[in-house]
C-alpha cells in the first residue's frame, strides 16, 4: 500500500520539530475548526510553503508522520451515522483510537452541540480493548458518564487507518492535522476500500488571530469543506446504508484525486 503513495520525508525534514510536550502546552481557547480536502501532490507544495513560513512539525520518537487506527462504534441501525446524515445538530460519535507508534489507546466520545461546537472527551484504555471494552469497568462508566449510549447499545462498525502529520505555526495560534493513506475496513459487511491519494486536512485556530495557513491553502486552491471520515467510510463500504448527501462527498473526493474509488 505504502508504495502507492507520495513520499513526504524530504518535505517534512525541511520543517523544524516540535515535541508532544510543547504541543500540549498550546491552548486554543477561542478555537475554530475547518476541514479541507486535497491530494498528495498538492500537499507536497503546501508543506514546502509551510516550511518557508516557519511552521513546526510534531515529532515523536524521531517520526514526523505517525500511524493511527480508529475503531468507530455505532448501533445496529447505524444511529450515529444517520444522525449526521440527517443533519441533527446535537449528535455523538464513539470510537476507540490507537496511536500505533506511541503504543497508547483511548476511548473517545465526540459530542456536537446545537451551536456547531464539538467537544471531545477521552480516557486511556489498553490497546487490547480497541475492539471491545465491555469488560473494562472504568471505560464502561466513562461512556455512561459522557454519552447517551451504553456499552450494550453499540458495537464496532469499521476501522479507519491513516498516517498523520501535525503542524504548528510559529505564533502557536493554530494547529493543522493532515491525514493521508486512509484505509477503511467495514466489520459488518467485510468490505475494504481506501481514499487512495486523497488528503484530509483539519485546521484548528485561535479565532482571535490571523491564519497563515488559510492563506497558504487558498494559494493552492484548497477550499474549506465538510467531511467526516466515518460517514464517508460507511458510504463506501456499506451498500445498504442510505447515503444521500454523502454520495456528493465521495464524488468530491474522486474529483480531487482524479480517480474512482473502488473496493480493494
């Protein structure tokens, strides 16, 4: 799989490193989140401009690109998926996430309120519990406290595996996560697919400060969009799911990479 993707090694080496401890010290109190969609060739040019602008890249154990594995949970009827599809303002997503290179894993609950703000709560779990944490009393209690779903309501639907680059601007007023090599596996249908050379970018910025990165992205004709990895993954791997408007997201990704997305 990796041989099919662009190598970012040289581009990342041009960026100054920043440690996880330094990253944890950056608090964006008036945070605004924006997502963008592009491809790997354009990302190379974006990284070159980011290096010239003095951006730093998160470096963990000498690695400037780290591996993630997220397992999304849902009800038997895909209630969380349909809440998003049907534009419910108040909704949740439940997932477990492994930081593969760091060896840590978490149970995460993302809640969106009726003002469009997303709040994420997480608690550490053993990596062995990615596919099920029902026997972990602490994780079960955490879910009950922070979600309206119980452990009996939900089960794993699919995994999203990807490689992430994290950038920080010199003023430390914005963070950028860049996800590449996205691979989806649906446990309920058995289908596997990838987004090929598509890239999903999320910009988290202090709303009181000007954004250098917005200007860089605009220079490369990369515009804000709304895209959910989970919802796109379900659309691509579950023919029975009523995709509706999510089909338009798939078409937008295919237009960005100039290829049709098919099962592997």
